[in-house]
C-alpha cells in the first residue's frame, strides 16, 4: 500500500551495522580472553592436510599487482595498502589449528594486518594451542580469544566481523580452523577485493566439474549441495555455483552495509549473508578451491540444515513480495507501481484514460510513479507527499511537500477535476477529514478516485482466526496502516462526508508480486502458473467480492440529490439506489 507520508528503503541507504544491538564483546590487542553473549551450537572437527592450487589463469598473482590496484587510498601520491584480516573460526581444533596457521603463505603474511582465532568454547585445548603458536611465531599478528560459552557457527562469525569493523580492516577472510579449506589460496581470495572488483569472494568447490567428488566429498553431500544451490539460486535470483562453501572473503565496508547481526547463530548463517549481500546489490565473485574431506566428527544435522536454508530463502522471497515482516528485503522499494490492468493502479489509470486532459491532484504521490503514468495519458498532475523522493519533481508537473495527516495545505489550491487518493486513506488517522478536504479541492463536477484495502479479505480473516494477527511489510496488513476498512465501513464514511459512490470496482490479489520476488532478468518463474492463479482469483472475486476483494477502487462525487447513481465497474448498466441502500 502507498503511504501518504511515504517511506521507502533504497539499496544505497543502509543503516550501519554498528547501530544494531548485539551481545557485548571485550576486545584487546593480543588479548587472552573474550567475554561475549550468544546461543549454543557445535561444529565438526576435520583433520588438516596441506593443499595447493594455482591462481586462476585469468587472475594475475596479487603480489604482481601494481600498488595502485592493491591500495586502499592515495595520500600525497602514496598508496596505503588495504588492511587485511584473517578470521579463523575454531571449535575443538587443537589437532589442526597450528597446521592451518603454518599454511598461510610466507609472502602473504607480511601483507596481513591482523589474524584472529575465535575459539568457540571448545572442549579441547584449541585456545592453548593458539596461545602457544603466538609465542612460537611472534612475527604473525595473532590474537587468540575464547568465548565464555558456545556462540554457534554463525555467532562466532558475528563476533569476528564485529572485530573486523572495530579494527578498521578493509578485507576479512573467513578460514576454518579444521583445515577443510586451503590457506594457501588466501592471496587469490583477496585479490579481487584489493582491485575493488567485487564486495565478496567465495571459494567454490563446484566450479571445476567433478573436483568435489575427487576431493572426497561424500555423494549425499554433493547431491544435497547441488540441489540446495539450484533451489536457492532460483528463489533469490543469484547464479552461484555453490551456496555452501565456508571459504569466503568480504569487504568490511560491505559488512557494514548489511544487518548480519540479525542472522542465525547456526550453520545457515552463511546462506543468510548471501541473501543480504544480494539484497544490498553487492558484487560476489567466485574462484575455484580444492575439496578436502578426511577423518572428521561432523555435528551438522544435514536434514535440519537443509530445512533451515530453504526456510531462509523462502522467507526472503516472500519478503521481496511484500509478505511478512520484510526484514530480509531491507533494501527493496517499499512502494511500487502495480502495473497489472486488473490491479488498483491499473483500474485507476483505465478510468482516467477515458477523461479528456484534466487537472489531477495526486495525494501521497510517493516517488511519482503513478503520477508519471497519469501525465503520459495527458493530465496535468500536482503531487503531494511528506517526503520529496528522488526524481519526483521530474514525474509531476508540480510538487508540494506536506504532511497529509495535518490536512491538504492551502498552497495546493483548488479547481481540480480529479483528486486521486490511491493507497493513502488507510495511512492517516482521520481519513474522513482528508476526504472532506479533497472534496473542497474539486471543481464543480469533479471526482475523488480512491483505493482502499479490504480488511474483510480472506487473508486477514484467516490471520485473526488463527490468532496470528500481525503486520506485514506491505499489503492489507501493512505496518504503516492506521485504519482498516471493509466495504460497508468505508462507504459509511463516504456518505457521512457528503460523497456518493459513482462507481466501485473490487480488485483481486496483486499476483504480480510473484514476479516482484525475483530479479527482472530472471525468467525462471513460469507465467502459466501466475495466469492460472489470476483466473481463479477473478472467478472467486465475481462470486463473493467482500471475501475475495483485496482492495476496492471508488470514484466518488459530491452528493447533489437524495439519490446516488451506483455503478459497479463490472456491471453493464448503472443502478440507481437510495443513498441508504449503499451498503455491503
């Protein structure tokens, strides 16, 4: 639904991660303890084995890059190298941790600003091994911490990324303390980030055909990985070869722009952060990495993990469609033009297309997307909204900034042929006052065209019946709605304000939201399914509009006599009824 005081979130305006609340962690350089809060989880233990893989042929060696391509800034002609950090998440890794640290290439060590080993409250001597390594190899800038309780795989990463942000790093690389991923490839992992070619680099075991199985990945894990990756790509709109690799490098600036603190503390954290990077329009690069599976104790419940990642990606798709809280779709537009001719916007445009060029007042015009369509069919449009959104003045003939909850400002003027209140009345505390003021802005013979949500629709009825009433990001239960209407209650307000219903159109569910949930260049969703749903929706709407109408669109005119010509938009002839008969 459109807001009169429209609020939208753009992909370029994200709150910094530091503004969100999270468990506290005490950090100190070369600290020996960490106090933190989080949830409990376990990780597997895998034996370490040195693995080497050459740089991809199309990637130059990072050491061979010109300084300007690896620097973070230029000051006085001098390039400051980017600050690189390594985050090693470890749980019961006492037998593998030292070897993982040894495998960091010597030529790369000199470029590393910080290495953090996060011991997630291991049952073994992982923490002591880290402290001992720091004493034996003092040239590595190593910090070792041990959480006072198990934070879980995702919680451990959150602590590490907070550390990277607080230490003003430019790049942080995630490495597992069990040696499953090759530290020898650290230069290749950070190279695209040093060149500012992307915001995240993922090491993929699936790029080279057959490499994962040759490296020892069990068949059931390989098949599950491929199936989950295919499904998640289709639902989110990505084209990754693997969603489930734990070898990753991130731009710390990108981490600041996404709400990773909201993510799970479990193993599905890695999938959730992909969703967030995609939502924030961050660039992801994949490079091939070798696969290694040895003797291991794995505490990951494969079925539970598959369930969790599918739930996460399904929730994201629904949030992109406007259903649910919308927290995963934090960068998507909160208000979009409904282009389907059967939608409320489509019906309004059809009604006004039949008019000669007119003066139109668009209340709550938001970004001006509907106003722009009205101008294209020949009307002169004045837009009013609380916020002047980017580009709105280019889409209207005149823009007035005003809080419609306080009424229509005098500077708007009058003598309008049409006042449009599309998806607006539900966002103000006193819609009856706004209707009365809209009527005063009309010239003789003018109309108010309004669309309102139908709270008697089966969806909110079902939510209330099940005891699950809550607000959604968009739609009938939009969290910004101040008032709810049924057909009967809205038409009572209309009559009380001296307006009559000239015509009314029930509008079905905006099923184009199925397409809204995917990228425009993603053609995976079959139109046949959407078309079938629209046909079913149209049939149910004709049978019982009060139950199946998602919205009602009205053309209202000032009352002239004791009767009102009530024209149903789908009827073939007008019906003249007494005013008191206009009811649900």
